C-alpha cells in the first residue's frame, strides 16, 4: 500500500524549502496574533493593517511549501484510490 503523505520521499533540498515555508507561515501568523491581541485590547492596529503585513508573508510561505512539497512530484501508480 502506497503512502499518500506529502513528506513521502522528499529530497533534501525540498525538505529545506518546505520547512522554510512552514517557518515563514508560523512566524508571520504568530506576529499577526500579537497584533490582533493588541487590537482587541484597544491597541493601535486594525485588521486591514494586520492583513497588509501578515497576509503577503503568510501567502509567500504557503506558496513556498506547496512548491516544495507537492508540485512536480511523480504520482505513485497505487495512489489512485
């Protein structure tokens, strides 16, 4: 039975780029949550400002992860289930 996990047989360079993309998503999302906490407690940032700073960084990390983990990989013949 073939495994259909995204990390199945990734090369070293794909691992590096996938992990780098995940770290970008985590840290940009974490920074956005800090600003959201300040916003909901009467802080200085509104949701538009948060999306302007955190949104492109998160999407860049997501794109990098997708490219490293999924794009251009050969499908196993048994994965058609």
